[in-house]
């Protein structure tokens, strides 16, 4: 049973997540990587203050 974990800044809608999850599941199924019913897509939303890039550091 594959787990696909996606970490991202919070702010995406449930509809956006569903579209991406479907694309991932479709691709894994198409390439016989796993059966559709065994794939789990997990979204981990991060608050903006918990996500820092080099550009964020340069601005301070």
C-alpha cells in the first residue's frame, strides 16, 4: 500500500487537493505501480510561519 505524502503551505482548497490526488492515483494506476484502492495520498498543510525559504531570510 503506497502512501504519497505531500507537504505544502496551507491555503489549497479541498477541491484543489482532490484534483491533484486523482492525478497521482491515475498515474500510479496507469503505470501499474499500485492498485487504485491501495493508494493513499496524504496532505500535510504547513502554516506560513513554519515554512522558510532563502528568499524569506534575505528580506529580513
